[in-house]
């Protein structure tokens, strides 16, 4: 009887180990899902993505974004925004959708402990997304950095 219990316990460990995905696979899937969600014009899907993929710390943290633009005459303007609530964080996807809704993934690769995803739209606008993930499974997104270049 004791042997049967040991075998069942070991079988449970093996099945549990197989059920967990490697970190690289999980983080890559999260990045691809983010890309998919950027492509849709649906506030509910943006909010769902934020709730399901952001770490607790990121959900509680205020997100700051700075948008700098320049005109043809060389004049520039800068606008800073903050997002505290889930709804405000989801609305940041509106801006991403406007710029990268019809883009393609140029590169998706691990970089140190992060993941770098590069998107490019038809007009040549390139966005480098640096995603940092929580150290423990389920590897939720803990930080997002986005740099956009023309």
C-alpha cells in the first residue's frame, strides 16, 4: 500500500512539472497576446488583458507616460499622463492601437531577464516594447517600457 501511495505521489509531481510551462514560453505568449490586444479596438479586451496579465504590483502602481512630438518646423511639445485605475491603464492601449493596431512583429526575443518585442507599422513607425516579468510563475507583466521611433 505504501508503494502505491509513493508511486501516485511521484506521478503527481511529474504531471505537475509537465503542466508548468517554461518561463520563456509563458513570457513570449504574454507578449504575443499583448500584440493581439493592441490590434483590436475594444476597451473590454484591453481591460481584460490588464487584469489577467499585469502583476499585482503593476496594477497598484501609477503608470507614467510621456509623449513627445515634433512638428515640421522643429518645434516640439511634450505631454505627460498618469494612469492609476485599471480603466486608465487599459486606455493606454487606445494610443498603442492608434499607432500599432495594424503593425507586425519584427522581433520577439529574450533580453537579460526581460523580453523585447519590436513592432513596425506600414508607415515605418517602430515601437520597441521592453517587458519585465515577475520572477515567479505565472510570470505576470511587472513593467512595460515603450520607445517609439520614426
